[in-house]
C-alpha cells in the first residue's frame, strides 16, 4: 500500500488546522503502516463527499444524496457506513457501527473494524459534517 502522511487531529502551534498534513520541524510527518494508518484511511473515506472527485462522481460518502435527507433511518445510515468502511483498503470486516444523535440533528459515529492483518481499529466520536435525516 502507498505511504501516507499523518493528518492533524489535535491543533498546535505548528499545525493549527485539523485535517491538514502534520508538520514537525518543517517536514511532513510520515504515517507508518498499522492501526493509525488504517484509522486515518477510514476517517478520510467517510469525510470524502460523493461527487467531490471529478474523475469519478460516484465515489465518496453520499452525504447530500442520502444521509441528510428526511427519512434517513439509523439502520440505513449504519448500512451506508458499513459498506464504505468495508471497501476501505486494509479493512477485512466491520465489527460495529454506532450512531449517537444530538437534539439538533447533529450526530457522531463510532466504528470498529478488523484489519486484513487481524488487528482491531476503532474510529470513535467522528463528528459528522452535516445533520443526519430524521
């Protein structure tokens, strides 16, 4: 698999923006193969919007097409996320998909996946960028 760079998850003086490539002493911070890389792949897969990539408009998470529409049930949301995570390179299977909804249509999702190599990865409390359907 291709090497990746670590993304900023906790801002600091050198890395003020969450989601940017992390820097240390002016250099990109590489991300070694393993649980952290797989967790980052899962996060990126889920936050990638369908239609965002001009070469294949069918790729990505169907935020506007399905997840934010009225009537998007928890079962359907879990099904969509399970399918997306299962298609992430390095994932063997998905153990669980949990959704916690807020009163203002906000939602947070936690996913547990088993890597092809056998270790378990948990992507917890991923705040969704939109309110989900009701």
